[in-house]
């Protein structure tokens, strides 16, 4: 046998051996995973169990919401002036976009964590807002941005002034082994130049990342959060929670958030933390032990796709997949945070073709488990597509530039949006639809606090149980433009009583007998029965 034939034979045997060993390892590994999941499934009777729910949050982009002093910029007093509107809508909490001093319009590059942006008002204005919110039983959470600061922050200015400055170690600097062409996890150039040095930035050069290896940085971030808790805030929406450490240091990120959460809850027991972990369900579940909520980034798109296509089976599969994954890692304190879109996404009304599609999309996510988050203007059907400024347009109060309408950004997508003041008195408006959903959700403890199980019914119907130990309810949504007639069997007992119907302009025919459902459901309408 020639030398080359021997080499080929040896390599072939080696390759086959590797494949066999890898296969055995994979089989063993995935068998362990499967066995773990089977064991978990023995102990649960449903796809997803919630532990504590009840709140409905409203996300406010402060600059766009309401202007109290006619300078064209939304402000804190403007929010205070519109609390009766929010109270009427029925929400129980507000999430404020960053209110800290910042050189940018959006505020996600913080220049001073303990100073209110002067364009938005003063710390006394904020205290007034807190008091007025709490008097109406409305919670307030702040958008907290700990991953990075502005390059205008005092810390960073000091850091670039001298390599010997103590603030130098507040940031991450390149060394001889650093690859300066590295791309960050969000697709940007990771290293930016400052004089003769390079610093790390996940998002862009104006947002240098903080160095969480430094105990002083950790202390600053925790102490700042406590400072705001002392003022009376109820918690924080955590921006970019996924990026505290590099992707290959995932465990270090979780360990940091564990320290952060324990520090805050020891300081103020009921502090609520809702994290932005823009990733897959499997990654999101890793944050369950260290957060009260994570925004559910994996349901909004399937909901919108379903109402556009008129078919529900892919949405049912998507929801089932998310909740199954969640069930394996569920903790005693975790509660989901469903939403459709936010300040980083195209608005719902620009992703569907008509208002009824947007209404049934709202009906779906506002009947799911968790603490729902509503993006400002969603409840009046505001439109918007990226760039970012155009998904953050001024709220339409009366359409005439009055009643606190802001003017920092010219209207592009919302020139024909029906103003809030008109929708308030129209029982068929988008606002009225949201209000009806919210009011009913708050009244029905099974809906606000119960568990969920997806069931098969009809390709154009999304159907699921919401249930507690005391009561079971069946929720059915027609995602299509057709009147749907369906018959299907269910395995839970009902009384057959209709509790609520949403967005229905025709009669609903419903009957329940010995486990069989017969229903005729009009287009884009929803029904809840017990």
C-alpha cells in the first residue's frame, strides 16, 4: 500500500471514529435534555404557569407625549397633565423612556444618571408626577440604561483625559491582543478611537460600554438605582440587559444581574425589573431567576402575521413553542411581558392593512398571561415605520397642534390619524376597543392571573384556555376577514356562559354540549366563555 493510500485510510478511520463518538455524545446529551423535559412535564398540567400578574403598563416616549410649556417638546408635567386620560384608559403602570440628562433626542446615551433632562423638567416635576401617579394607583418604572453611557458623561471625559485617571477603568479599552475590526453583537464596529486609544462600544461610538469587571462601576449602577427608588419609583425597564458582558461570558452577565436584583429587592422589596433581552425564548429563560419580567420578543410578529394572513395555526404553534420553552425554566416570581411593538419597531397600524386587524391583534395579546405593555399611541391607531424618529412621532391629542401636542418632529405617518379627543367619545374607536379590553382584563382574575393552554379548533381561530384552580375560561379569536363556523371538542368542563365579546358587529352563535363547541364567529372578533 502506498504512503498516500495509508494516509487516506488513516484519515478515513479517524473521521468515522469522530462521527461515531460525536453521535454517541449527541444522543446522550439530547437524551438527557429530553429526559429532563419529560420529568418537568410530569409535574405540569399545562404549557405555561404564571405566578403573579395583574398590571398593564403604558410605554411613554416622553419627548412625544405631551408638552406643558409650548416649547414643542414633551415633558414630565405634560405627562402629569394627561394622567386622567391614562386613568380612563385603565392602565396600572407607566414606563418612561430615559428622562436623564443626555445629548440625544432619545436619551439612551446618558450623560448624568442623577439629573433630569432639563428639556423634560426638574426633579421636583418628577416628584409631582410620582405623587399624582401613586394617588391614582399607577406605578412608575424608569428606562434604565446601565450597559453604556454617553461619551459626554463626566466619567468618560475623565477616562479619556489620562490613562492614570480612576475613571479610565470605568470603560473597556483595547490592548495589544484586541482585534480592532471586531463587529459588536448588534452589527456595529466594536472599537472606537479616542486620541491614541480604542474603547469598546456595542451600539455606536457615542455610547461607550461600561466595564462591569470594575466593582466601582457595579456599585455606581446599583447606588444610582437605589437613589431613584428613594424618590419613589416602582422599578426599572432594563435596557440592553443582554450585553453587559461579551456573548461568550453569558454566565457572568447572569451573575451580575443576580447581584443587581438582590441588592435592589433587599433595599425595596417590591422593586419591579423588566428586562430587554432581545433574543430567542431559550436565551430569555436564562434571565427568569434574575428578573421579574422579560419582554416577550417572540409573539408580536407571529400575531401580526396571523392577522395579515387570516390563518391562526402558525401563531398557535409559535405561542405553544414559546410557552413550552418558558415552562421548563419557570420561577416562582417570574411573569411574562407580552407586547406588540415598541420604540424600536415599526408600529402595528403600519404593519396591517386595516383597523380591524389591529384590533384583533390587541385582543390577542391583551388576553395572554403576564403584564402587557402598550406603546403610546397604539391605543389610537398611530402609524409609523423606521427610521426611529418616525416610529416616535408626536401623540395626536386633537390634530390641531393644541392640547399639548408636541412639535419636535414633523408628522409624517399620522397626518390622518383620528385624534384621541374624538376617539374618547366613539364607542367603535380603537381607543374604546383598548379600554374595553383593559377594563375587562382587570375585572377577570382568571384572565389577568390565570394559566394558559393552547388548543386546536379551526385554522382561522386562535383558541386557548385561561384557567385557575377556581375557574376555566375559553378564549377564541377569529384572525380572519371571514365569518368562521367551527365545531371542535374540548377536554375541560365549561358552563357555556358567554363572559365577553370584543369587536363584534354581527351576532355570535355559540353552544356547548358534553365537551363539544359549536360557534359562528364574525370577522376579527373575539369571545370569552366559561
